[in-house]
C-alpha cells in the first residue's frame, strides 16, 4: 500500500471574534495557516491574528511504549462503540504527551474529512510502520477494526516488554563500564599527580605497577583533550555509519549475533519477534507474501530482515514457508518443525504463536539470569579497575615501610 507524504502538523495561536462579535482566541493544531483560517471561518470566527506557536527547545520524544499505550486506549474506546474520529480526539485531548496530541489531532482531522484511517496513519511512518498500517487496513476492509486494534495493542505491548528487557540487560554493563572509565580518568588526572610529587622525594625506583600508572597519568594529562576528541569522533562515526550505511549495519548485526552471551539473546529475540509478528498478521488475514514484507522490518536485526525477504521471494515461487525458513540457516529446527506442522494441519498461526511464546519465555529467562550474573561481575571489574590504581599508588609506601 503506497503511503502519502507526511504533512507537517503545527500549533497555531489565533485571536478573533465570534458570530456575536465577542473577542475569542485559542490554539489550533493543523497542517498549515491557510487550512487553519479555513477551519476557523467554517466555525463562524473572524480571524484577526494567526501565528505559528514556537516549539520548545527540548521536545519530548515519542517512544514505542507511548504508541502502545495510546493504541490500547484506542482499542478500548473502539470496542465500546465510540467512533474513530471521536476516539482519536479524546486521546489527543486527554494526553500530556505533546507529540501524541499533535499526531492524533491530525489523524482525527483527516478521518473527519473522509480519509481512511490506514491512510491517515501512513502520514506518520516513523510512529506507525507498514505492519501497523497494514493491519489497520485489513480491519477496515473486514469491518473488524475494533477487535483487530486489540490484537495490535497486545502485539505492541508484548514487543515493548521484550525490547525493554533486552535494553535493560545491555544497558547495565555499559553504564558500569562508563562509570569505571570515568572514575579511573579522574584518578589519573587529579589523584595520581599528587602521589607522583610525593614519590619524587623518595629517591628510589618505583614498582613496575606504580611506574606504569604514573606514565598513564602523564599521558592522560598531556593528551586528554586529544584522546576524548578521538573517542567522540569514533563513537559518532560508528553511530552515523550504522544509521546510514546498510553494509556497516549488516556487519555490526552479524557480529552482534556471534557474541558469546549477548548473541544468543539477540538471536532468540529476533526469532520471537518474527514468529509473533507473522502469527499476528497471518491470523488477521494478511496474505503470507505481503505479511513477510512487514515482518522483515519488525525483527530488529538486518540479518533476519534480509532472511525474511529471502523467504518472501522463495514463498512467492511456490516453496513452503518451513522449507524457505530452513534455507536461510537462521532458524532452529524446532521453529521449522512447528511451522511445517502448522502448514500441514492448517494452523500456522497457532504454531507460530506457540513458538513465539516459547522464545519470549526464553528471552525473559536469559535476561533475568544475565542480570544476576552481570551485576557481581561488573562490580568485580569496576572494583578491580579502581583498586588496581589505588594499590599501585600505595605500593611504594608499603615498600618503604617494609624497608624501615
């Protein structure tokens, strides 16, 4: 389904007078100033001034969790029989998140103007991907949008839970490592030089560990700006290359899947997303070939994204889904066998859902176990890093005490 180009939505502050000539004013979230004037005229308001409201310097970012919560609210309202436009308007008016208010107001305006909901959502591809809009389009065609919106909400909530657990598992060791490097740098910059001045009066050779720490301290003092500039450039280059270069992204994702501990976690997470997404779309009536296109973007890994596209091409030539999955070499035998059983029994959705349940449970268990293992391990690393510096500084003092 081709998506329309996203039109920017802005907030306009206006003043004017109503039909009785009384002064009035307010704010209007709409695509353009001309459309704002037209809307106000239809409401019988004579506009005196209209200007775009300036955006805050630091705007609140819209996360997947925010969309999942809003989708759940929408599902509840649609199941209660509330019209689509009214539901979006109610959520926009009741949320504290400015971005959701902006987007949902624009969607309500489009729907009230006769635009299909799936087309209105397609204006915002960053917030509503092809999978989301395709499922909504299926619900519109089948007249079962309220129930399908519940499925979308369930799917998004489950996906966000898994993503949050994985991010938490990866964030903790990274944060501890950054703290360790920061503390060590401060010690090398400010503490070690004080000890070095003390050691100068000893007139004796320093232990190898102490001499190494002093040399490192001098290097950091002389070249700290250069070192941090290089680190910043390297980090920015890696991040930008990952976002812009498909080849680099694939190389990083392949490396991530081969990592000893985290690789297995990321692999299982991608398989669970694949199975859950495909089960949701297939159960909603989306054709398999079309569903695989949307599934490819939901796996969270460019390696599995390419595999999904390969499976789609293979399935479109007449091969079975299970055989196409086996050809990629990325799916465990259990998932392939369950998919094959689903194809033979006509219950692919059920089999894929069971596979997703299993791997989601595996991911949760791995994250919990890793958290228990990583916490003491990181404490040992941090303590060893800082402790080595402290012991190295006190070694000459201990040496002098033993001589005396």
